[in-house]
């Protein structure tokens, strides 16, 4: 009886203790101090909040005026922030943000850094107009027109560390009949591109240029084996691209003209080169996009429109920072995304191709 009484007393004591702890933990209502701010946006870009260290940081475009940065903060009811949300900040130097829930005040330091601003295009010609392939030349001239003063052209022979100073995104488009191998003139300077990429540089690679992912050692999957380099020919079909139902898929396809849910046309009937450079996901376990992402730190953004639901191919793939590689590569290998029509016709879906590329460049440019 004595043992039973002691055990009962211990249980009652434990229950009372737990109730007391609960009461002490809940003595005050309201948001916890450490997570009192839900999010902060600076010039519309989501900032990184380190609640433990009290730091709020963001990377902004190189041409941003840091003396006038729009500040927006999201926080629970009853919380106040100083400076006020909806105002402009001078982030030429770090700014202190005070956050109060009426009981405790927490101080954060907001800081911003400017990203490099240049968009560099690689080619085999001494100038843009000297580029040998029609699609590569068209892509380069488009980038020059779109990015204006931010655009720089770098011939393979002039690839140096200095040439990449201030470059935010490297745009590498390559296309060749008869071979999918990377050009020897580029490979002679691969160490320059490798250094840029390893240290955090971003690359948008189009067409056969997607092979740069393997040359740099980032892609070791062996799955980019659906390759075409034939001369092409007449084809009456309209070809399209289907995007994964993800936030990134929505971002890269934003502004396109959709013909169906998540699907856009990229080339109409007529002469086509059909220079595919695709990742074959058939050997992977279902769901294949998830298996690919988990295995290689890469996200499938899109495939051929008829293949998107079956998840059998990767046609647009984002290679994320992984291991020693700090940079990103957006690889666009869907052969129908041509830049110039070989038979001289007007492609009514050319705007979709250009929109996808621009979204890819701008997305990486914000990283």
C-alpha cells in the first residue's frame, strides 16, 4: 500500500508540474518575439530574414538606386514596425528596423547588396554579326536589343576572367548540324566559365549548349541522351512545350500565350531542325521529376507538351547550387525552340520562345 501511495503522489505532482509549466509558458498572448515579422520585401523582392541573428538581407539588381528602396513588411495584427511598411528606405548603408508586439521590442538590421548587372552572350564570331549559326546569331541580336546597355558580347577567343567582371548572367546558345559536342574554341577557355560558375555565376544555356552542364561537371546523370543534330526538314505539325505545375514552371512561362493548361506552342508547321537536347527520365522511379530533383539537385521546368503528364523527359532543367558549385544553370534543350526559321517563314509562336528565354535570364539574374 505504501508503494502505491508513493507512486500516486508522484503522478499527481507531475501533473501539477506540467500544468504549472503550461501556465508559465502561456502567461502572455501575442506573437513570439523571434518570428514576429512574417516577410519583408525590398523593391518587390523577398528578403532573407535571419531571426536568430537579427539580420534582413536582399540582393538587388546592379542598377538599383539604393537611396530609394521600397520597403514592405508583413506582420501579425498588433505588431508595429519602424520605419513603417510602405515607405522608402535609404540602404546606401544598413538601416535598423524596430519591431514591437507591445511587450517586447526586437531590432533587426536591413542591408542590401547589388548584383552584377551585365548579361553576356557567347559566340564564335568576332562580332555578333559574324556568328556562324543563324539561330545563335538571332538569339544574340535579340539579347542585345532587350538588355541594351547591360548587354556585352564575348567571342570564345576572348573569354577571360576579366571579360566576365560585372557579368550577372552568361547566355550561351549553341547549335550545330552534324554534332552535339561543345565547340573546341569554347572548351579551350572552359576553366574561365568553370571558375565563374563555381563561384556563383549564373548561366542560361540553350540548344546544344545545354551540354555545358556536363562539361562543367555539374551533370553526372548520363541522362541527357536524347540528342539530335540532323539537317531537319519539312514538318506540318505545330510543336509545343508543357510546363511543370510548380512555382518555377509558372515563373518561366509567365507572359506566354497558352493554348491549354500549362502548354504553349513554340513553332508552327514548316521546316524544322529538331535539334533536341533532352534528359531521358525513363530509368528513374516515379514520380520521375521528384526522383530527378532529389538525385541531382535539379528541377525539371518543362518538357514537350505531349510528355509533361507522363514525366518521361526533361527539356528545360534548372541546375541548382550543389556541392562545390555555387551557381545556377538554366538549360533549355527543347529542339523546337528555334530562333530563326530556315525557310524564311514567320513563326507565329516566336514570342513564346523569346518570353521563356527572357524569363529564364531574369529569374537567374535575381538570384
